[in-house]
């Protein structure tokens, strides 16, 4: 259990640590099997552990980074004899002793040691607190204070392990001038949102590299499923109203930027109107372009109900759709609304005109608007050899509207209409290929090392937008019009809509995938527009695609902190703490090579 945050105070030679407090119960699965567990109503968890005289109790806890740790309290109960408690961490760090005296008047009341004066700085990762008792004593809980504001219960309870120091040797030479990395990130609770947004600027970059390696933490877990918790905007349903009546006296209902109103026509007819906003290209969404399905279900109906759908098209016209009949045997109906109907910059409007003999008994189970189902992607193999597979992918709906890119294969054919391309390299320890690179039409590039032996595939994570990003939407992008690929040399020339271009040479080994970029021509002011932008995800420590940045292998920054602008020649975007999201997605290192 975690308590509130404070600050660190240093005075002369005595260090007083104030930070985040964590409670550890003395009983857990391990201590339960090795010590006698006693029931006590006034214990913190209604149970406590009997530590017999001459024995010890070991408690495990973990830290995110090197931190000062204070023991604020040990809650105990004496068993008629005075007992000396000796506290040691990691076998060699002495936190001191406490002499507990029995309370003969209240034999079942727990007592507190209060704070221990000795403070130690402990390393990241696994730590062991051990309590030695000279006589038998009952221990209830421990209260520790750690000066790390980002430490959470998942890490402290060792469900997430963190590493203290990671090294990313820079590839940059001393003669190159530094780039500037800027912080544009924001907080989110949704693990499928790219809230990490870090552009990197350099006025005269002539060559740079991007290297993808497996995370440096040790794990055999390959978690790769999406986590849509706290991501309501990613669900199929755009809005929904539940369990309401349709009468002459029905009142307005409100949702998230959605309003449900009623307008009486006559005794047998009423309009149910929905006014709503919809996200679109400006927020990186496809919802205004993609068609919808409107569902309405009655709880019951006495008489047949006829409903006509009318909606406002983005061009301003009102469209009337087919009339649907509802009855006791047909309580639910659905209307299809075509693509490119809704608008992002104004309110959208739906009207359901109801006709029936008697309005007083109409109760609706739900009225909801869903995105229509996606048509599956169409994958086309553009080139295949012993050394490489190149695929182009055409998608049903792309957030950049009708923008697509052309892919030219050297000494081969030209192909049009792709939202992204994929490259695969052969894996020497299997008979198959491993995906190592994806490039989207909006400039998002994703890199992977080949899958380790024993795994079928590992997930992408952090991505890098190549080129001079536009920020006229919440989702930064570039527009790629054409990619020329030279398969034998593993080279790609990427052409941007504004006339700029760059060349990429891909190198894949058993340890890493590395892209070298040169022959760079940018058309916009390089002091205003970045040459790359890093996009990733951070919710909290242990639930990230990146949590730290190592600058020039010297300075480590938390990826979400407000550090402003930082110069450097090498930027390693990595995870120090094992993540439960896309666990084996790679660390990404960007190095300035020529200026």
C-alpha cells in the first residue's frame, strides 16, 4: 500500500528523508509457509506472524532506482518477554535495533516502534529486509519511506523489476554538433495512446542512425496483447444512451459531447434527436470519415413502431434513410450510414421519427452509434528473395484521408495506393522470416531486431517519425508520396510531399536492426521543424513502451518529466523497468553521425 508524497531534506551530515510511504504486511505466501500465522482482530490485515526467539523474518521489496530508504515503523505485539529486534537489509546494511517491552495491561494491543534514525541508500531492484528477534514476538506490518516519487506498488512488491544503470555507447563522433531534444509529451491512462512526443532538432544534420535492440532487462515474458483499459475512445461504440422512455414528457439526456432531445409532433409521433461531436483528422482519428451503424432496441412494444432515420451530411444536406418496423418479434433494428458523412468542426445531427398508436409505453433498451466494421487489410508481396521480403499494405480507412504512397522496386515494378510497407529478413535459427521494419505513409517508422530463438514474433513499440513533422493536428505526421527500394543493397529512398527526401540503408544482425540515414534534403526551416520525432507510450512505471532516455550515455531522464529542451548527440529511448505492455518491444537509440 502506498501513501502520500513528500520531499527530500538534507541538513549538514544528517540526512532526513521524506518521500513516498509503502506498507508491507508481515504475512505473505512465503512467510505463511515458514512461520505460524495468528489471527488478531486489531492487526492491519487481521493476521500477524509469530517470529520465534532466535529466528528471523525476511521481507522482500524492490526499488525503481537508487533511493534513500527509511524504516518509519514496525508494528509488533510482545509475548510476555522483552525482545530485542535487529534490522538488517541485504545482509550487510544495519538499520539498528529496537528493544520492545511487554505491555502487561494490554496483552493483545499492537505497538509501534516509530521511525528508525539510520537511513541507507539502496540499489534498484530486489532488496531483502531481515528482522532478528531474541525472544518470540508477533509482527504485523512494516512501514518504509522511499524518496522516489515515481515508485509504485507494482514495483515495490517486486511484480515489476527495474535496473539501476543501463549503458548505450554513442555512435556519434566528437566532431559532430549536438541536436536538441524537446519535451512535448502529456499524461494518459490509456496504454494504446502515443502520449510520448519528443521531436529532435538539428540545423545541419547530414547523417544519423536509428538502432533497435531488445530491452536490457531480463525476462522470458513476451506480452504483446493490446490493453484497452481506460481507452473508451478506441472502442467500436462512438456514443450510447441506455434505458430511457419515449413519451411527451421525456427530458433531455446528456453524454460526452452528445445530447439526446425529444420533440413532439402529434399524439402518435415524436422525434428523438441526437446532437454530437465527432473526432477526425485533426485529432488523428478516422471517426468522421468512417461509416457508422446506428442500433436501436426496445425493451418491449405494445403496438408496431415505425421509425424513419434522418441525418445531416457533412455537406449540409439532410439525408432521409429507410423506415424500419419494430414489433414484439423485432425489437432491434440497425441503419447503415455511409463513409464520409460526419464532420469534425461542427455538431452532427441524427433524428429518429417515431410513429405508433400509443407513445406512453415506449421504453428503449439502448440507442447507440458504432463505427462500421473494418474491411481486412490487403497485403501484397512486392518482392521476395532469399534475403528479404517486401510487402505493401492497403487499408480500408486511413487517418490521412485519401493520401497514399507509391512503392517502386528497383529493376521491378511500381505499385500505388499503400498506407504502409513491411520488410522481413530471414532468421538463421528457423526456416522463416522476421519482420524488422515498417514505414507508414504518415512517416511513422518502426524498427525491430529479429525475433530471438524460441519466439515466433515480438511486438513493435516506440516509433520514429522520419522527416519534418507537421503539428497542425494532435497527431504529428509527414506526408510520404513515394518510396524507392533497392532490395539487393537494403536501401530505401523516401520522398516527401513537400519535395524533401532522405536515403535509408538497413542493417540487420542477430543483435540489432540499424538504419543509417544520409543524402538528406529538407525543404523547411530546420530550426523550426525536427528531423525526427519519437512517439511512444508511458502510463506509469511498469506500464510503458519507454520510461527513460539516456543522453550521450551519461545523463538519464524520465521520459515524461518536464525537462524542457536537452542537447545531445546520442539519445537512447529505453525501459529501466520491466513493462507489462509489449514487454519485448525494443529500445531505440538515435545517434547524430554527421553535421
